[in-house]
C-alpha cells in the first residue's frame, strides 16, 4: 500500500487515540509522526504486511 494512502486513511484515528491517552495535542501530533516514521522505515526495509488488518495494527 502507498504510504500516503495509509497516512490519510489512519492518521486521524491514530491522532485521536494518542490524544485520548496523552491529553495534549502537541504530544499526540508527535506520536502520529513517530508512528508513520516507523511505518515508512519498515517499508524501506522490505516489510510486507499480510493484509489490511495486519497493516492497521
């Protein structure tokens, strides 16, 4: 899956979860950034996700 597609599809969900836990919008934004940096780095290393559910988690 294209990383831009994944970011647009799951970005808001990840932000809302992070905001609920952290109760600080700036920290939640940092978490979203960290999640997608890790995701993109995994793709660069050749990570292949089994399906959409696996990729989402």
